[in-house]
C-alpha cells in the first residue's frame, strides 16, 4: 500500500505470482463480452472508474473481448455483489467491480449473502475518501476548524453501513459533533443534488466523486468546504496524501489540530478497522468455482493493465491521486482478519448501523 506499482514494490514476489499464472493455459476470450457488474446506480464514481479501467483492460486480455459496465443497484449495493457470488457465469464473462460490505459481514446484516474468502479476486484498487460540508453551517464556516461549532445538521448516505455515510459519521462522532443521518440516496449524483438543495449538509465521497462532483464547482466557488480526507493506514499511521489534496488535511491530522490530542478508544478502533478495508473499494471479483486458468488469465491482464501508463493517466485525468492496487493473490490478504476487532468497537459499530 505504498502507492507504487505493485510489481515494483513487491519485486520478486510479484514476479512469482505473475509467472505462476502463466503456467496454466491462457483463456482466449475472442468474440466474447465481459460484463463488469457495478453494485450501484449509473453515473457515480464507481461506474466511472470501471469504465476507465475497461478502456485499456481489453488490450491485455487474450482475444480482446468487448467489455461492458453493467449497473446493478439494489439492496444498498448488496444485490450486485450477491449476484456475482451466487449467480454469475463461471466462464470469466461476469465479474464484480465494487466494494465489500465488511461492516455488514461482521454484524451479520440481512441481505449480505456472500463469503469474501470464497470469491476469486482478480485484483483490487484503492481510493481515499473525502468529507464535504456546506459552508453555511453554523452561520458560515470561516475555516475548517469552525466545523466544531456546527450541530444538528443532516449527514447523507446510501446505506447504514456504507462508506459514504460512515466516514462522515465516524469522524463527527469522534469530534463530538451532533448530527442526524439520512439514507437512501442511490449514488453520488443524488447526494450532490441533496447537498445543493440543503436537504442534507454533509457527505463523504470517494476520491473520484470528490473531483468530479464537488471540487470543480461547489468547493471551488465556496458553497462547500472539503474538510478532510480519509486515507489508507500504513500500519497505525494514515497515509499522507497531501500532494494530491493540497492543504486539505487527513482526518487524523485534523483531529489532532482541533483537539490537541491523538484519537483513541473504540470509535477510533472502528475508524482504523473500517479504513484499512474500505479504502480498497474497487474489487474485481470472479465467482466461486471459476476455473483456475480463467482466474490466472484475468489476474495477469489486471496487473498488466495497471502497469500500462495509459491506465494510470486515464485515472489521474479525473483525480490528482495516483491509484494504488494489489494483484489477485495479494488482494486475498485484505479479505481475511476482518473479525479481529474488540467487543467495545463492535458495539459502537452496531450503534451507527442498526
């Protein structure tokens, strides 16, 4: 998770993974159509990223198949994930592009009908998230620090356990800021419309959503303030992505500045637990039972695509942050250990989801 291309960062280990993948006969996808199933409505950041990746991904797959992005919203994102796990074709022509609901998995929420470890990860791409608030909160925010004066405003989100709501809620809870939470917004365009209409006053968004929907107008003209970003943790330390976000601080730095202390306790444990997993938001998954040669072929293509400078350039045209990713075998490590969290932290997580 150091932001470098994994084959450079992982060295011989990564080379070994790719070499192992070539031992099986490569699958030829000539004349076929591959569907990337996005578990969200069209028009949001997740769909845009899938389309960007598909643009060059096709060039690295034997036979150069047609690749289509298919949106499958419903169940707060679970419909699309459940479909790939339980019903997708096992010939490599239907894959997931989207997040895992680790909170729902941990708490056994109804509607989560998949087992992460039983998927076949092709690879996973990570992003940071950004919390944005209306600048007219508390009579007008003159600085980011003025956020602490705000109270009883509305935070918007897609689902109770989704990242777009939880990043706002966890950070406001740690800062002691009272708010109300509203769910049911299908995608980022719906959240932006609600923010503009003052139906909600705060949101969190993935990196691409920040640049596409907020930075270029609402933040630029002062109607909203980009408070802080939520970055992956390298060990116990949040990654500094200042080169991507200018003077915007990461949340931990913001917390230290306004409170004079380091965050701690069950709420912060949940924040670290969630961020260590949810920043890996774009999983490319094949369903259980997919033949090994198909998995190996697509894993090799995935790694080759991220080593293609065109792919990196396409992503950075929409975002200032360089994408970070893991190949399939390495990605499986992120899927394990999500139950390693204290009872006190679980209790807090339940309180903000149920």
